[in-house]
C-alpha cells in the first residue's frame, strides 16, 4: 500500500524550493531600484527569472536522485 511522505520528508524536499524562491524575490526587488545602472538592472532581471526557471527544476531533479521525497 502507498504511504505518503512524512512531514520531515516534505520539509527536506520543499524547504530548498522556498529558499530559491525567496532568493529570486530578493533579486527581483533589488533589480527594481532606479539608482542602479541600466545594464546591471537588466542582468538582475534576467537572474531572478533564471533562478526560478533553472534553480527549482534542478533542485527537484537532484532531490529525486538523492531520493529525498
């Protein structure tokens, strides 16, 4: 019979996802500052999107390989 993941397993799996999302949000807020040079603002805008689009799937694949969930 199938048993669901324990709360500890869920935390081990999804806590890094929340940390990646929090870091991306911080980068996004920082990128919106008007006193930054335009080139740096564009880089930071691309960085926060890349953190979400690459970081979270990469973590989920790694968690699967490590059998965390």
